[in-house]
C-alpha cells in the first residue's frame, strides 16, 4: 500500500500539472531575470555546483531546501511549475532524488535532463549503489564539467562564461582536495575512525583513508531504522575501537547519537553536512564550505582537539 503522505503529494503534483496544461506556461517560469535560461537542480549540492558554473548567466533554482533530508522529500506543485519552465534539469541521481521522475512526467517538460551520478565514479555499499558521490571532491570536478557542457548545450551564447567559471572553480576544488588529503594524512591511521548518522560519508572516507566503523542507521538512506540489537552492537564497537567522537548530521535529529555516545563513553561532535548543505550564513552553506567544515570537525574529533586543519577557501 502506498504511503498516505506520498499519495497526497502525488495527487497534488498531478493536479498542478493539470492546471498548467489548462493555463499554459506563464512567462515568469519560462525564463529567469533578464531572459536568463532557467536551470533546475534537485539537491543543495548540485544547485551550488551549478551556480558556480552559471555565475550570473543562468538562473539556477534548487528544489530541496538547506538542511532538508532528500530521502524523505515529497514533491510539491511548485516543483512541477519550475521544471515546466526549465531549459535544463540537473539531478544528483540514485535514490536521493528518485521522486523527480513523477515531477518530470507531470510537467511534460522537454528540458535537457542530466543525471550526474552516471558521469562520476561510484561505489557500492550494503548491497546497493551509494548515491553520496559528491563527498569525494574528485567526483565534484567531474560533475562540474558535465554541468558546464549541459549549460553550453542549452545556452550556446554563454560558452565563454561557463568555461571560464568552470576552470576557476575546478582549480579551487583541486586545491581544497589536496589540502584535505594532507590534513588527514598527518593523523595516525588508527585514529581515523568514523561513526556517523547513516552511511553518507563513504566516498569521503575512501578518498582520505578513513575507516567507517559504524553508523547509527546502518543503511545508505535515513529512511531505514536501527534495531535495538544493532544499536547495542554499535555501542560495543565504539568502545572496542576507542572512538572518542560520534558525528550527527545537519539534516537529521541527533537524539539517538547522544544516547549512544552516553552509553559508549564518547562525545557528540559538530553536525556534519552529509545529505544537505546548510542555510545561508552557515559554515556549510556552499559545497566548498561543507567540505571545509566537515574536515575541520573530523580532524578535531579524531585528535581530541589537538590538531587543526588550515584549508583554502
């Protein structure tokens, strides 16, 4: 039986599509300010990467709000309107934005759709495809180049702008990646052990030599639930491995992490930006900012606050 809230959301999206078909596209949704091409991005990370490429040339509109959980998102009628007027739709891929399929069907849009997970290097975990590809900055560089090509395809007149913006941003990502790798390499491998909310940091861990020894929700999605036995087993693992800090995530509640930390004799560290970027003004408001904030939090947690990590902006 379908989940009742998702059924209601599907009806609302379908109704919006019917109204759009009857009224036609409004001029405000077909183009951005000054006639700029409208680009719709599903997740906060994809939207930020797209803005880095687009600059002021294109109007990038993101569907998910900061600190929202993409696994639990329910499409709104406004999403149909946004997609209907878009020249390009950028999706992260995997189960993070599988809900976009219904939005695209109801919008009847002819927008170019790019699924970025198909362009990057992926990993499998817990028997499935790990959708959190952006946690490895090397994947972000691949995605940015793919976004550049998509924007040029729908707006050839912006080729020079998109190419220049991409080149500058790629240099920035590459400097940051090297700096993070150097910070992590300075920490003994035995101390680079990670426990977080769910399995969202696997790409980051693989890139920087971190061992993920457990997750409060032992799954790739926050929609799963941990059993009492799994929680007890995680507490034993934390004690045995000598983990000193457990890291919650910015888009989920830390209540269970706090309980586990008390039981295991560990601390609760700062929330990590895993599935979502943070709101404007926060340390994780941008993709680069999220990597910087996560790295600083992890370095402090792994070393008990003894080490600091200087990272380029």
